[in-house]
C-alpha cells in the first residue's frame, strides 16, 4: 500500500481529490507513496496564500522571523532520522549520506536565521549639505522555488532559508521523483509556527505549475536548481514579467591532479567528490586530468580505494553507492562508457549496469577530449582519467567547456595552486578539497552553469531589493 502525501498550501493539506503521481524507491523500484497531481489551479492558490502572508511576514522584525526559523531548525534536527530515511527511500542515496544532507540542509536554516539580523543599509555622503542619501534593503516579495531530485532537502533550504530570513514568502515545487522530503520539511515549518502561507509546497505537472508562477506578476523572483536546458527555458519565460532570476544549473567539473600533490589526499578527494550520491551532484568531479608522471600511481591508488565501495540499497548498513535515480540515468552512464570504449578508453573498473537501477563504480583510462564523458555531465559513477604534460595544458583543457560551476586542483605547491585557481573559469574551486560546499560560502557558477549565488551573505542578496531614498532637508 502506498502512502498518500499532500501539498501544503496556506497551512492546509491540499489535493485529496486529485489524480496522483507515484513515488518509487529507486533501489527496489517499488511504489511506496503518492502525491497529488496539481496544476495551474493549485499553483495560483499557493501564490494567493504566499502573497497574502507576505504583508505580515515581511513586517515582522528580523529577530521575530529568526525565532520562527530557529524553531524550524530545531524540529528538522529532531526529525533527522525520519527525514533521512524518507530521502533514501525516494532518492536512493545511502542513509549516512542522507543524514549528512539533512545536517547540511539544516545548516542553511540556522545560518540564515542569524544572517537575517545583519541585513544592513547604507548612508551615502551627499554632494549637497541639504541632502541625506539612504539605502535600504527590502525583501523582493513572493519567491517561486523549483528544485531537483539529487538533493531533496538542501536544494530547498538553501533557497528558502535566506528567502524567509529576508522577509519573503515562498511557493515550492520539488522534483516529481522526490517530493516527500520537501513535504515533510514544510510540515515541520508549520509545526515550528511559521505562519500559514509563508511556505507552500505544490506537487504535480511541472510545466503547468512553472508557467502559472512565471506568468504571475505577484511572483517577483524565480530561484531554480536543475538542468541547463530547463533553466534556459524558465529564464526566457521569466523575461515576460522581468522577474529576478537565480539559476544553479549543470556543471562538468574538472579535477587537475598535479605531480606535486599529496597523492593520498587527491585520490581520497576524487573518490568522495565523484562517488557521493552515485555521481549525481552538479559539483561532482566529472573529468580527471592527471599529470603524466604520476598517472599510473594515482590510478592504482584510486582503483584500490574504489574497489572498497559497496553498492546496494541505501538503507542497508555499509552501502556507499546507491542506485541511480531512473532508467534514463543508468542508460546515460552506460552510453558514456560505451562511447569512451569505442574511442579507445580502457575500463579499469566496473563499466556495467547491474540489476535494477544500479551502475558499477567505473574508472576509465586512456580517455581523450573527444569522448562524450569529457564533453558533458555524466551524472553517474564514472571517472574518466586523462593525462596532461604541463600546467598550461591542464588549465586550457579544464576551461574548455560551456560550464563553469566547480573545479578541483590538487598540488602541494601553494604558488602553483593559487596560479591555477586564478586561471580557472569556475565559480567554486576545491584546492586540495573534494567537498567545498558549506552554508556560509557562496555557491554558483560561471558561464552556462548559472546566475547568482547561494549560501553566505551573497545568497541573502538574491532575495533583497535595494531601495534608495534621497532626503531633502
Ligand atoms: P533534473 O535533470 O535534475 O531532473 P530538470 O531541470 O529536469 O533537472 O528538473 C529540475 C526541476 O525543474 C524539477 O523540479 C522539474 O520538475 C522542474 N521542471 C522541469 N521542466 C520544467 C518546466 N518546463 N517548467 C517548470 N519546471 C520544470
């Protein structure tokens, strides 16, 4: 029996009479829950509620909002285990990773609950004695939040945390594959005393919901994480009502392994940055460039570590690689491996799909830039390794992409490290660090990887309007 979940609009469960979307567990492919198949009608109702709630919520002091948001943080913390289990069931990532994501996601809630108290204005010196120039910062208004399935909690909190702290109200559409974590988070917001209508969640037909929000002049901002393709589409539609837009899109992260790196650290970081979430993160290392002189040694070390990974249902103890999200994800990983092999790559590990939606952790060598895996995001557990001669070549090949989200560099030579990071056209750089994301730092991409930043005080600015007041005395 699958369990029904509902949308939450204006504090009420909505959609009991609607057709449903089935939610399945990618590890077993069993359907275990349903959510309502909402559309434009529910999307507009959610905006009605968020618009209505905006007046009161934005009028509270930052300190009052902070208290409510902190209460939400406490409830999420108390419900970590349940949220993590739900996440593993709908998304597939190992339970330990799901717990990690809840903690990470909750970090945005607590950090922004505090940061909301530090939204400062400015006083600018005037040219005339009889004038005073003030700059205020105010919330943008109702925010539409559209999120993907790979981080069902964190992609929501890093948008909703700053939005609420700034005084905005939100309408959320989670990915169809992972709506349950989102619904549970919004239920907890309600229990925390965040007023009805401030946080709403709508499930269903993504196009109909998205279009309704983009057409609505009351929605002042769109924040989206997902594919570059859909991001471009939404950005075009947002132009009609000139909404503010933040986009966190695809990546194609290179990792440059210099001969003077700490090999152990580099291999461990590549392993963590690639196989986390079975390779389904936008900052996942997607291309490994290793300096010729250490290529064999590095590959051997990586192989040794990768062989210890355990593939299986994320709810089982000790599993480190779960299933991919769906069949097309598995097919894409396979296609990338087959394409690479047909062009001369060597499979050092894995390379095959397993029963169900599982794909073996894979390491490829003899990889060249004409292979698909070096051109686009695999979003699966595949590490292509290519060699380079010198720093100049590594940087040039790393930058040769339409994407610019994350890049990684491993070297123990600090001057070289700084030199390379300065040349890389990427928004996030892990210098001897495979996991750079953290709530207090700015996350976002150059080029076609997106617009705007999430996290840190930069992430707060995305939800604020600047108001300039010129006072004539
Ligand atoms: P992914 O490849 O991560 O699934 P998508 O860009 O397809 O990325 O989806 C990210 C989010 O955008 C999901 O919530 C999805 O339902 C939503 N989405 C997809 N297409 C549209 C659309 N045309 N309008 C609005 N939202 C969309």
